[in-house]
């Protein structure tokens, strides 16, 4: 159960041998989730939005990602599950597309509508309120993203188990040939 942080050749050899377990795959997924989150927040940081709230948001979103990957792993059957990374990535595409569209639309509505709702007359520091809103938005979207993937993985596992039990209950002579 070694995570290869640098040695790609050893990792390729393990993958070729089929010796990367589902638990190890989950750990790689967690590391990847934190790396992707870090990349996003690093570009925001370099873009000029430097604040402790941004650092806190990164930490919260990274923790949500770790918990989300762990919950997806459990929904896939845990260590007894199969094809965790494949399923996580494949299901993540349509869920990700829906979330990208929703976040773009809601983000644009918030960006253009916020100045009409949060004004200097109603709030002392509208820019800070917007940062708080952005923090809550990011945390909520990340939580819902992983919740949706975990839900789909659980449905997949349930469907797979239902199909297996139906196939096992069918007499051998009645089963279709592969």
C-alpha cells in the first residue's frame, strides 16, 4: 500500500500488474482532489485576491473534497467495490458539466445582481459580503457535487447487485451466452 509520490515507473508497473487496490485508488483520488483544488485557489491567489478568507475557503473546500471522495468510495462499495477511479471520473463528467453550467449562470446572476441587493447603504462593506457569499457558494457547490456523485455511485452499485442477484437466480440453461 505505497503511494508513489514521484516514481511514475513503479506506479506504472503496479498498474500493469493489477496490484493497485481500490483503497490505494481512493487515496490517489483524494490526493488528486486536493491538488486540483490547490491549483484553482493558487491561480485566484496570484490573480490578486489575497485574503485569509481565501485561504480558509481553500482549506474548507479541500476538506470537503477529501470527505467527498471518501463518501464516494463508500458509495462504490468501499474496499470491496470495483473500478472506483473509473466510475468516479466517468460519473464526474456529466455531473461536472451540469455544475459548470449552473455555477456559470448563478455566478453571473450573483456578479451582476449583487450590487443591487448588497449596497453600501445596507452593508458597511459590500465587497466583504461578496467574499463571504463566494465562500459559501464554493463550499455548497463542492458539497453538492460530491453528494451527487456518491448518490450515482450508490445507485450504480445497487443496480449492479440487483442484476447480479437476478442473474444468479436464473437457471444456467436459461442464462444468455456471453
